[in-house]
C-alpha cells in the first residue's frame, strides 16, 4: 500500500476507535442508571460531590509526566541516527505532561 493510503486508513481507524469507545461507554453507563431507576434505588451515588485533590499533588504528577516525556525524548535522541525535529521533542514532552 502507498503511504498516503496507509496514513488515511490509520487516521480513520484511530478516530473511529475513539468514537466507538466513547459511544459504548456512555451507552453502558446509561443502561446501568436506567436499571437502577427501574429498581427504585437511590441515584445519589452518581451525583456526590467529588473529593478535591491537592494542587500540589496535581503539580507533582504533571512534573513527573514532563520528566517521563524528557526521558522518552532523550532515549529517542540517543538511539536515533537522524536528528529529531524540535517540534516533535516539544510535542512528546507536552503530551506526556497532559497524560499525567
């Protein structure tokens, strides 16, 4: 297959996977809640106020994510024969920080 065709197939497959994962997640959640309503059970467990996480903990996890991104960029730079584009380095670091 040509590169353009493979890229298009990967793009469509990626977003289809995300869409169907979210669709089935929300569908299952809705069915579960409807079953609880039909059984006459209390739904307050779904609407409880969530426990707040410390800002320092969030900052620490974010910094750990950035550190993992720096580690990945360092490993790729060390074992790659060609130089990595600067945008790719920044995007890997930001992506790891966002995932954390």
